[in-house]
C-alpha cells in the first residue's frame, strides 16, 4: 500500500497575515506568512474534507528555506501548534508531521524546536539529497548524523518524546536528466548549469 501524504503547504491567498493577497497561478505560491486563525480554519476544513482518505499531514515544506517560509522559527512553531490542534480536533487518529526540514539549516531547526515546533508533531520529516559521486559510506554517515540531530532535538525540546523520523523527499542529483529535454520554461540547453 502507498500512503498519501497531505501537506499544509503554503498560505491560501485569502489567509495571509497581512490580509488577502492575489490568487497565484503556476509554480510555487509566494511565501506569505499565514494568519494563525485563518490557517487554523484552513487546516480544519481540509482535514475534515479528507478524513478517511488522508491520515498523514505534513505541516509546511522546507520552512527553513526562505523561498517557502519568510517568518521566524518561532512563528513557524506557532503554525505547527495551530495545524496540530486543528488536525487532531477533526481527526484524532491522523498523524501530523513537522515538515520537510533541510540538512544545512541546523541553527534554524534548533530555534524552531526551542519555540515548541517539535511538541506539535507525531513525526519529524526531513529532505536529503546526495550527489551521484557520493560514496555509500558518506551517504550512511550523513544520514546517521541527520537522524541523530533530529532525535536529539526531539528529546530535548519535544517533551522528551521519541518520535519517528521520516525522509519525505530525497534522491540522487544528476545534472544530465535535463539533457535533450525542451520545455518552454527551461532556458536553452547551452545555458543550463
């Protein structure tokens, strides 16, 4: 069986902290900080609508990357609390995941954890990519280091709980996969890095 992972990713244009923004089209939505109460309603209605189909919900995507989250780690922790409470109120059996943390942002992780983000999750997720040239020992060591990092933060700042840690996005990078592919949104092949 394949599990569906729902994501409370991005702020609906009507739920911005500074009032409604403009609806967005293609690509990633702009990083707009959510109004906590509007976000609570968004999560509540989304979980209610998908109850029975989606059991796992990830709060945000790579909040430690400014392209996706422009608020502080403490503001993210508050959104984790809001999402967790709203999701559990509408489906107590669902699992809420703190979303897609990236490897290089260790200070950001610690600040979010200190502010309470890891108290409001059942699972911690991270994203990890490797280079095709990485040796298996390097991959193993990097993964072990990341797991220890998140386990330590969970024990220290997540009420001492031993939560599961999942990799919800990853792969092996290779710059050749775009060779010969012509899509209007890509630069010409001779300009790709």
